[in-house]
């Protein structure tokens, strides 16, 4: 924006753009120009130049208007064809209510008794240029637009003027524009310049509320115009005075100039510091390079000396290491031989010990086997003796349990066997047992004891004993010479 001869160039530019936009939004049809005449001004000129000469109007079309309504037929029998995006109301003479009303309704038409009105049903846009005075008594141009649409055509055609054949919406748009400009001026008069330029929302809210109250009615009552406000927007707010506009911009421009100058100074300072740093870095790199070269030379010489000394030391160490390894190998060989000898002796001793232990173990096992056999034999003999004793005890018990008659019968039965086993007697003695009851066991035992005593006595005498030996009588046995008679109670030897 710039000021020239005290005028506001920016304001003029904004007004010119608004005029061009308003001219482009006009939907009025202009009559085709005659041949050779200049094309009509405005946005329709480019279309006419592109299409060439417009064709002659068809007799079936009505006169030019914003809505293309076709009327077909002749005299009283005509048909009106309405586009689907246009509202139409059809009335007849003598009828209080219209015959047809609605969107895109076609009908039969009698020119002598009928009339109809066609209104566009599309959204309408109103451009607003409100020259306002704010609370600081400064002129401000507020530009905006309002979009509206017919909501209830039955109410709208009664309350609004759609009688202009070329532009049925012109009167309604003018009325709404005046309403909008009055609302904007009323709201801006209570606001400051800075508030108008920075925050347009209060103006939008106030304008929307007032237009909806007029067009739609308060609380959707029947006092509205049958219209609906689609949107309300504020496009631009420009101060009319160029000097005031420049003064309002000076603080911001000065602040931006200060920031720009400080940025330039900071940039120059940064460049200078960067150049100094680059120079310092360059000099430092040169000195560092020279120092690195010197260190590299000294390091190479030291490395060469170290290499020679290390090689000499390595060779000496290698000779001593070789000699030490040879000595260690010899020592290790001797130690290995001695270790093998010790291991052999240890193995021989271990083998002898194992052999002795094996022999000792065999002898121990043999002795243990003999002891076990003897123990088994002694246990067998002991058990055999015990069995014999048990048998004798059982026999004695059986003998003790026998009756005298049984014992006598057994003794008598065994007497022939006893006599057969006796030796041949050199002499004959007779033993007579008297005074004993031979029917009882006690008497029998007494007789046997007497016989046994006589036999012992006979055995103790010499063979030259004479027959004149005394003889026992009166209960003692008597022994006589001669052959013993069979079946008597005598004992002979």
C-alpha cells in the first residue's frame, strides 16, 4: 500500500475488486447487440465474443430473464415449462389462492385469465461495501458478503417484491444489503479501529443475528420473510485515511525494521567472528601441521633406534632362549628317564604287593574253607550225637514205659542169642536164685543182678578152681559143676 496525492491506493484497489466481483455475480441477461455494435460491458462481453453473434430468440421462449421458462402451444392452450431449480406461483382470475406453487412445477397456462411468477431457487450472494465511522471518528471501509436462499416461497412471494422481469432478486438484494450495511455501521460505531482491523467476529455475529431476525423471523415465527441466511462473512476492513493507515502500520514497520537491522548486525558480527575463527583455525592448522611434522620426524628417528635396539635385544634374547630351551630339554629328558624308572619300580612293587595279597587271600580263603568244612563236620557230628542221644532217650523212655511182662518176654526171646554168643565154658557152675518173686519186675531184676554178679565172680577166679568151692544158698545163687540143664535159671561159663 502506498499514498499518492493524499489518496489511499489500497482502498481504491479494494473497491475496484469488489465492483468487478459484483459485476461477475450478476445473473441478468442482456439483449444481444445488433450486428456491428460494440459488445456489452461486464463479464458477459467475453462470453459473447467467444460465442459470436447470438441466435435470434425463439417464439417459444419468453422474454429474456434470469430463468429460462419455455412457453409452448398457441392462443389459450399453452404449457409453461419451468426449470427444476426455479420457484413458480400460478394464479387465476377469480381464485384467492394460487393454482400451482412450488419448485420446478410446470402447468397449463391461459393468457387471458392466468398469470405466473418465476423466481430463481439458487443461493443468492450480496456484496456489501459499508463505509463506517468507528468510535475514534475515523472512516473504515468494511467489505463482506451475505448468502441467502428462499426457504418458504409461499411466504416470500407475498412479502417480497419479485416483479423485476430482468432481475427478480434485485429489490430483495437491495433491501438486504441496506439492512446489512446498517447493522455493520451500527456495530463498528461502538468499536475501535484496532478492534475492527484485528477481530471481525463480533461484526459477523451481530450481522448474522440481525439478518436472521429479519429474514427468518424471531423463534421461527410467521413474521419472517420466508428466507434463510446461509452464511455471513467479513472479507476486508480498510482504513479510509491513508495517513492513519500509515500511522497504524508504523509501529509494526519500525519493530520489523529494528528486528531486520539487528539481524543484519548479528549477521555481520557472526560473519566477522566466523572469519576470525576461520583465520585462527587456519593458523592453528598450520602450526599443528608443523608440530606434527617435527613429531613425526622425531618419532621416525626414535622408532628407527628402537627398532635397532629391539632387534639386537631380540637376537640376544633368542640366543639365550635357545640355550635355555636346550638345557631345559636335556633336564626334562633326564627327569623323564628317572620318572620312568620310578614308575617301573613302583609298578613292580605294586605287582609284587598284589601277588602277595592274592596269595594271602587264597590262603585265607582256603583256611576259611577248611574251617567251614570242619565246622560243618563238627556240627554234623554234634547233630548226629544229639540224634543218638535223643534216640537213646526215646528208647529209654520207651523201655521205661514197657511193662514187666514185656521186658521178660523180650529177655526170654533173646536168651538163645545170648547163649550162642557166650564162650565155651571150661567149667560149669550153677547159680540158683531163690526167694524172689519172678512174676514181678523187681523180682526179675533181682535175678538178673544175681546172674550178672555170678558171671563177674566166675570171670575173676582162676581156671584151676576146684569144684569144692562154697555154694551160696538161702536166697544166694549156687554154682555147681557139670553141664547146665536146658531151661533152668542157671548161668554157665
